[in-house]
C-alpha cells in the first residue's frame, strides 16, 4: 500500500498503537446475512493474506460475524501474527441460530465475548475492543462501560473503544475512562443518521466533531454504503476526473476529511480489495474537497 499516512490509537496512553490509515473490515468474509462460512473460503483466506502482504496493518472483526467465522478465518490465514498487526474486535451483540441480531451487553456477556475472541483469535490480549451499543438495550450504558474498563484492568483488553454511539454516550464514556477510538457510521452521504436493526441512530456529525475535539480516531463502518451514486452526483464527477471508481473517491474523501479517520472498507472479493487499497493513493485537492462539500 503506497501511503505513509498513519494514525495513532490511544495516543495519550502508555501503549499507543500506530497504524496506516486504511484498514480492512472482515464482516463481508462470512456467508449471506453475515452468517456462516464464506461462499468462497479459499478466496477469503487469500484476501486476508493479501491484507498484510500489501501493508494493511489494521483488521476490524467481531465474534458475532459468522458467528465466530471471521475470527477463525483471521487466525487460520494470519496466525502467528505480524508484530505490527492490530486486530480490533467488537462486543455487545450476539447471533441467534435464526440469524437474528441480539443484545449481549450485560457485564457477564461482555466477559464471555472477550474470552471467546481471545480463544478464537489465539491472542492473550486484544489490542482494541469496541463496545457496540445495540438499539433497544435495557442495560445501563455506564454498567456496560464499567465492565469494559474492568476487563482492561485485568489485561484482557489493551484499549477500549465505542461503536454505534450517540454524542451523549460518548461524553458519558469519556467521563469514565480513556476512549481510544469510535466506530460509527460515517461517510460522504451519511453524516446525519443511520438506521441499524430497524432503529435510527442520529448525531453522526456531532460524534465526528466530538472525536476531532478530543483527538479520538474515528473508524467509520459502512462508509461505502452510498458509493454507487447517480452519474450526476459530485462523487462521480471527481471519479471521472481521476479515472477512479465512485467507491474509491468515497474512501479518498474520508481520508482527506480529517486525519483522525481510519476507513475499514470490507469486501469478499480480492479484486475489490485491491481497488480499495488504491484509493489511498488518490490525492484530492483543496478545490476537490470544496466541490464535494
């Protein structure tokens, strides 16, 4: 990956993690509906091996991808891990046998998830764990966060982060301990709200601004959700200018929006992965960014 741009996670801690500013999200490695084995297992393993081969040193996963399928593929493809590889996982959800997405955020649930991640990924400590807030939970946010910080004190987690949070939740967490990163929906055409599991999460721009104010890296998920715009769209105009795809310009926009953004585009296709990596080489001008708005 031809980029010297890096980002530091947990920069105000004793153990900061510096990675390149384009990671890889493993969610799409699984079967349909983020469930079960991949349609092409050989390609999934080859894709994971390609990430580190081209210099990608940040992987995003979760034990509920599959369930546990993405983690097992990572370990099979990449263990023993390169020293510079950072693996980030998420807790707070689980999957039912009917492929349902379920809340799993009680302190005992979070501990179970961390132990499962450690075992499947073959790690003694997970470098970064995001607590994902699931819509409709009746567990007090502070209770879940207290459990996360306890797991950190025990050494099972190096850095604690948040996912799918509101501005209020982020502020509450900052009052309880150090937050290393935030993984929220954010993208060129997705800066106000996001609907997940039938419920709307608002305040995306406000969370982004809070991250900038506090120097917290933002790891946007579903950043390519709107990457296939109409041909009249401004993204397509810039894509034509650079001989790039709309998806590549969406990623380039994120990389130029703020130095605290770490995109993690996911795909199950090796060809798409290679296209995404090339987005890091696109140098948008100040005029391009002003045109895109």
